[in-house]
């Protein structure tokens, strides 16, 4: 019983910062006002693509019908289910608490959830169940969160378990039919499809290939632990203990023959997760250029999923004592245990001035707001009250945001209040503006 308790304690302690009434908005994860959610349609909207049934419709029901505010709903619908599903599905698939620890707390998934990519995270959480069962219902659910992760999971299952192809094709056809709610709008709406394809170029592919092979084979995310986009760390050699333990299973572990496909899966996943990085980076470029649909994987780090699945199976089969694996793992992810991770792991309260600003904006039947230099994640906007960065109408507001997360006004990736003050001074010098003294953190001007 010691190992299960230890593993669950580590998982619980890492994700403890999520148990708060503060919003978890960070990275790609938004903050939604009730007015925004109320404006959601009861039918899938093209802008939400595959996430529409859950992110849009279920959220609208929970917030506007049940009456649960967003700060609570986001935890109940996304963050807590991620923890539970990751632990449950990895245990059901691999029958090992070491598998649960590896799959739920590796650096890849910690960076994903810390960066607010919760669609990817939920698809990742379900992946072990899909991998082990290839159930129609499970694939439908996983594809709703992220069809790219669903596709990789199915490919991994084909690689390792070799299910009946005819049955799988029948299942996939059913999944395709159910998901026509976003496939048809994506095909026939140039604006929706164009936004997704705009950055699907070889140049962007190279730019997004952050990880080295030594990092991917070690299940080490290149942005660990700060999770700052574009800031890539050198290889942290202590993480080489992970592949060392994993591949020792082929020499000393039990069930060596069964482990071989998983070892190959880990190697293939690590090779693809590095993208265009050497060695043989041209192979990924070729796949991206000539294989239909491979543009979906311009962010090559999604292939870390294959490494995580493989190691979740292989490492428990090694002869290394479970308690030693747990201790080594805790040392490797120590920044998570000391709560040094950023993003959603550091919840920030929404400043009351953003609520006050929302009420000010809603006091006008129609108005627009001009944010300098960019729109804050806590800004309120809607169809009648757009937040824009180019032009502003005769009635509206100019706002310099209060950057509580330190993600807008940056010098050398560090928050620089001098930049914010320069923007405030520049806007203050413009004619026909009246600054609102009711806001002391936000800088708000009314156009006269």
C-alpha cells in the first residue's frame, strides 16, 4: 500500500494549486465572463471546432442554467477531470502505480496543463484507455477534445496491439460521422480553415521544433521548468535516468518480448517529437510536406504522447525497485513539488478594476475598446463591444492593461513596468481623451 499512497500524494501535492476559487487563466486558457458564456449558442459554433460540444455547450449549461460561476466550472469541467482521468486511465491500461506517476506527472504534460492547453490535456488523459481498448465511445470523446491526439493514440495501438482492422475501420467511420459537426464547417468555411493553415509552413515547422532527441527520449519537455515560449533549455543530463531505466527492461526486466513493441514506440515517438532537429530532421520536413494531414503536427511535441505511453508500460517492467523509481522521479520533477511551476499552477485573482471596466463598457449599448499594446486576458469584449488593436470608433475607450501575470510588458522575457509607463505616457499625450480616475491600476481613457 505504500507505493499507491506515495504516488497519489505526489500527484495531489503537485496539482494542489488548482484547488482555489481564483481563476486559472494562463497561457492558452482564457478567462470567461458570464456574459461571454451566455452569448454562446446552444448549437456547435465553427470557431470552437471539435471542442464545441464540451467547451461551448456544456459550459453554457453549467454556468447559465445550473448557475455555477466560471471560476468553479473550469475546475469541475476541465482541471479536476484531467487529474482523475489521467490517473484512472493509466492505471486501467497498465495496472501499475508507477505507470500512473509517470503518465500523470511527466514534464511534457505538466508543461501542457501549465500552459493552459486543456483540450490537448483532456485528450491525453483519456489516451491510455483508448490505447488499450479502441472503444468507439472513447475515441469519440477523445477526438472531441483533440483529434490529433486521438489519431496518435490509434496509431500507437495499431503499432503495439494490432487490433482487427475491419472492426477498427467501422469504428473510425462512425467517429467520422459524429464529428461532421466541425469537419463540414472547417472544409466549407475558408476563414476557419485559413486560420489553421496560415502558419502551416516549413519555416514555422522549423521554428516550432524546439526539442533535441536527447530531450525527447528522456521525456523532458524543452521548456521545463519555466514554460516560457521560445526559451529552450539545454539538455538536463539527470533526465537520462528515465530512458536508462526504461531500456534496462529489455536486459533484466520481465516480459521482455512484450516490451519490444513499446520500446520501438518510444524510439519512434522520440524521433518524431524532435521535429526537424538533427539527426535526420529532413525526414520530418518530408512527412510534413508530402503526407496528407501531417500539417496537423506542425508542433512536433505532440509525439511526446507516444513516449509517455511507452514508458508507462516499460518502466514498471524493469528490475528497479518501485520505491527507488518514485524517489528518482520526485528528484527529477522537484520544481513541481516545490510549486515553482508557472501558468495555471500559479492562480492569480482577477483585479476588481477589470470587473469595473466590464460594467463601464456594458453601460453603453455599443462601444469598442482599444488596448495598448495588446488585449489583456481579463478584458471583456463581445460582438457589440469589440476589443480592437487597429481602429476605434467615435465612442469607446483606450486601455493600457494591468499586467498581473507579467506576460505583456516584457524585456528579455522579464516583466518591465517601464514599458507600461511609456505606453501610458504616449496615450496620455494624445488629444481628445479623458482619463477615468476611477481606475488606478488599469489606465482607461474615454474618447471625448
